[in-house]
C-alpha cells in the first residue's frame, strides 16, 4: 500500500489553540493577535517539548509561543477537551488496500469522508491476480507462523515444516485468486455487467481511496485501529497515517504517539 497526503489545513495547531482560547476569552479571537491570545498560557520548559517539534518548526512562531502551544495542546488532550481538534482536516490518498480494509475503515462515520474507486466504472479485465498485484499479499505467505490472534493449525499441518506450510499456503491463495479473476473475465465476455461480474472477485482485491478526516477523528481511529488486536493491514495503514499526522501536527501527534497510542480508547469511549 502507499499513502500520500493530498491536502491539509495550514497552521492546524494554531487553529486548535485559537478555537480553544475562544472558549475562555473576552476578546474576539478574530481581532486578536495569536501571540496575545496565548499570553495567559503557561510556558513549558524548553526540554519538555519533543526534539522533532524543534527540528520541524518553520520559524513562524517564537520559541516561547511554541512552548505555550505545547502546554495548551497537551492540556486539551489530557483533559478530554477534544472539540478544538475537530477544526483541522487532512486528506489522504491510499493506494492498493484491500476491499476488506475498506469495509473496516468505512465503518467510521463521524468526522471522516471517503471516495472509493468504483468496480463499476473501472474494469479489472486486465488485472494480474498475482498476490501483490491486483490483490493484496497477506503476511502468512511470507511468515510460516500465525499472524494475529485467530489463526490455528489443524492436525494435518501442525507438524509440517515451515517450507511445506509456506508452499501450501501460496499454492492455495494464488489458485483462488486466479480462479476468481478468470471467472470475472469469463462473465464479462458472456455479457455480464462489471458491477455484477465483480461479485466473484475476492475481498483481497486492491482498491484506491481518498479520505478526509479531522484531527480528533484521526486520534479516535488510531485508538481503535493501531491496537494490537486490529487486523494487520488496517494497523499498517494507521501507522502510516500517524506518521504523516506527526509531520502535519507535530506537537499533537508527538504527544499522542508517546502518551496515548496503544492505550485504551479514550477519545470516544
Ligand atoms: C478490533 C475490531 C474488531 C471489530 N469487529 C467488528 C465486527 O466483527 N463486526 C462489526 O460489525 N464491527 C466490528 N468492528 C467495528 C466497530 O464495532 C465500529 O463499528 C467501528 O470501529 C466504528 O467505530 P465507532 O463506533 O467508534 O464509529 P465512529 O464513526 O468512528 O464514531 C466515533 C464515535 O462517535 C460516537 N457515535 C457515532 N455514531 C454513534 C451512534 N449512532 N450512536 C451513539 N454514538 C455514536 C461513538 O462514541 C463513536 O465511538 C470492529 C472494530 C475493531 C476495532
């Protein structure tokens, strides 16, 4: 899979701070200089602010303002004042994820919007069913062990060596994919509409998606989908999303990644 950022709110952390200051300010945030709005916020120690925040800062804010932003942003997250994080948005383009992943991520309804590549207007007649091409490669084709919590060997496979297991899995997986794609092509040739012929394509068929979400939703989805019990592919996507998010909102996601990730879902318990 590949993940790219199409677009994102500019100055997202200033946006969060301004929204939060609005709640406790007599002054109108629209008429008050940002530095002045941050006057009353405590100044964090220089070394409380993570290294990568200092490395990535672009000189827009004075050191003291960065330290105040750190105080405010981490305070908001720690105290569950998540509303201000709903203002900044980011749009991702995901290439080559499975339709299984798509079914999981599109269960999220709040603060996220999707566009999904069509199987009606995009034909798969030339698609190559080799794992890693038109269908995703699953980890069990490379790793003879069990991936995730739910795998189990039957008696027939329990005592087999790694090469035997890998070979057997690859043969089974590849044969199933080839059969499906061949039937799909045959059905098209028999005059079946693509939106109906697609019924025989596997859930592992790759799809491209564009999705836009706000920073609060991003943290909520990461709470659920970066967790150890989430499926490997959606976990992989979530890790990539979090990496990009840390480049976009460095203070917020440096804090999230260090202090909140892999803990119990806190954003929408
Ligand atoms: C490991 C794992 C396994 C899963 N297995 C299954 C499964 O087997 N079958 C299955 O169907 N689903 C499964 N899911 C999906 C899960 O049940 C949720 O539907 C999905 O993760 C969307 O999350 P969300 O409810 O937080 O929705 P979001 O759309 O992300 O909503 C965010 C938050 O808004 C609030 N909210 C949104 N809509 C409502 C509403 N209508 N009423 C009240 N509050 C609302 C909730 O607090 C919610 O957490 C699984 C998820 C995970 C992470």
